C-alpha cells in the first residue's frame, strides 16, 4: 500500500494536526519507507519460532505489600468540602 500526499493530508486532518503542503511529500516518503521495512519483516521465515511475550526468560519478583504512608483520614475529613460515610464527595464531571 503506497501512501501519497493526499492520504497524509487526510490523516492529518482526522488527527487534528496541522501539516503544511510542503511537508506532506516528505512525510509520505518516510511513511512509505516504514511500510517497506514492514514488508521486509513480514518476509522473514518464522516457522517453528514460538511467540514470546518477552525476549528474556525472566520473572518479575514480587514484594510483600507494606504500608509506608500514615493514615491521615481522621485529620483531613473535617477540612474536606463535602464528605459522606467516610468518603470524599466530589462534583459530578460526567453527565
């Protein structure tokens, strides 16, 4: 699939990006180069290669959860603008 200046201009419009007319030619050339590299990668023989989630066979060590900050609820609840049943009330932002 070849990308021309018209496609770059359409995508820029949809993405709300301001791209000058003289930049669209350079961008389309760079995008076509990227697509050519992807085509080269797709031609690689990967038969017998198991998919990997990570290139190294390592595991992430987990640590025990430890409380590191003090509970300040009792000190901040009285100065909050609005509370109910131990929770902070905030204005609705989504109708």
